[in-house]
């Protein structure tokens, strides 16, 4: 791997940094933060995505003819790093940009690209993902939501769960069963579904963190035009594997790594300022050892992502190596937040805005959110199976 940047890449980073200084509110991350209310926060993030688009920073690695900048993978990595370093708001339409858009770019028809990509890149249309079901989460090929062909439409019936941002979405890409008699991997299709269609109902799910990012989504005789299928009928599993390769890939992981590093730096600062038994927490050798482990793990997150970027730059296709990235960062992050609550001791469970909360109560919320890391985007058990079977050649 070459860790040096070209003159063009250095300039790209500088241009982005300068734009962010002018685009983010004064005092961002210190005195100015995202709204506390969940719905207000969602609209704030959507407005931020549209500001990125207006500034020419949306979908930067998409082809120019579809609204992107044609940026290289290295520039895409720089973008993720700089957004995280600036503590820029996360987007609401992440699924549209990172998953729906990239899948349509790879497998969609020209008509689908012209219809959907402009509104994805501008965030005029927000997307959600219809993969998991109550009895088909980790075993994704067992989905039972049915799509029956009827003339020029599919009639969809079934239920999806853990549908992130469904309550704000105009579109959903869904994996549905179109041939119930075929082997489970062979009878699936990939549909693009208008969330305003009659027959769709959404029920938010209250999470352990108190948020309702996830939803149950029900389809009752929902009509979907035949032209909204991506790829061929019963070829949905292959299309879905492209989606998952992007969901677990280095682009997402590199930005996460920077944000986790910021959290870790805040934890170290909190440990330096917090007293237990008349001594600073940071002076406890066991605490220092735990923090050192987290420092090493966060750096390994970065190196794993960079290594995979190097493979792509050398012409390798996206493949099971994305499972290594996803498996590693999810457990390393959980370890870090468990360490946070462990070393903060009795004050660890106290949430913000209680003045007794440590580190502004951020570690308690992050700890609760981290419990989902090893489940979403493919559980750790599934990632280990993929690594064992497809990379190590172990028997099924």
C-alpha cells in the first residue's frame, strides 16, 4: 500500500476542508449541535445533504453523466475522513446514496438511472431498505414477502422489519420472493417500491436508545410496475449481494473509524478529568491498558479499510473481504464503549443532561447504540460464515 497522496488528492482535501468551514454553522460541534427532537434532527440532516449537493459534494464518486464528480476511490476515502473530522452531520439519505444509487448504477437500466439517480444524488427522494423480515434477518435468502406478477405489475404482500428511516422515505428497494417453488436463493427479485403506494403501512420501533430509527413496514396488495425490477426476475440474490458489498465496504468503515477515534479521544480526555477515590481514572494502570487496546483497535479499523481500498484500486472486484471489515469494526467499537462504561464506574449509567453524567452522557447513548453493530448489515455469525467458506475454503 502507498500511504502517500498525489498533489491532486492533497488539493482535493484542502478544497473540501475550506468548503466545510464555510458550510457548517459557526461553533459547530462545540456550541452548536444537531436538534434533540428526532424528527427535527432528521430534517436537519436532510437539509445538510441538500447543501452538500448544492456545493457539488454529493455522490462525488458517481460518474459525471449521472451528477457525480467522477472522483477516485482515494478521493472518496478522503471525503469520508474529512466529513468525520469536521464532525459534519450524518445524512438522512445514506441508504439512497450508498446502497440504492450504487446498485442502480451497477445493475439498473438506462431508464432507471435517468429516473432515480438525479433525485437520489440531490436527496429530493429519500430511500429505505427492505431486506430483513421477522423470520429472515441473518438468513436473508429466507424472505417470504411475495411479489406475484399480474400483467404489467407485481402485487406485493408481506412484512419487512428494521427498515431504517422508512417514516421519512419516498422509495424502498426490497428483496421479494417471486418464485416460491424455486430454491430459496433462486426465487428472489429486487424491486424498487414507491413508499406512497396504497397498501403500505409503517410502524416505528422504539429502540433501547430511545430512538425510533427502525420501523416495521407492511405491504398489503401493493402494486409495483414491472419496469421497477432491477435485473431479471428471480435474479434478485445477485443484485442484493452488490448492495451488501457496498453496505459493508471500506467507504463506510473509513468514516466510522474517524468518528470512533474522536469518541475515543473524548473518552481519554474524560478519564483524565474524572476522579475516583481521589485519583484520576487515567492513572489506573488497568484503565490505561484498556484504553491502549482501544487505540490499537481503532487504528486497525483504518488499516483494514485502506487495505481493501488498495485491492479495489488494483482492479479486484468487491467480494467477501468486506465481511472482514464489518466484523472487525463492529466488535472493536462495542469493546470501546464497554470499556467506556466500565472505567467510568458508578456515574457511567447517568444520562445527559444530568450534570453528574460523565462526558456529557455521550458514552451511555453510544453504548446502547453499539449493541446493534454486530447485528445490522449482516450479523457477526453470518460474516464469520462468509469469511470461512468464501475466503478460507472451509466446508459449509
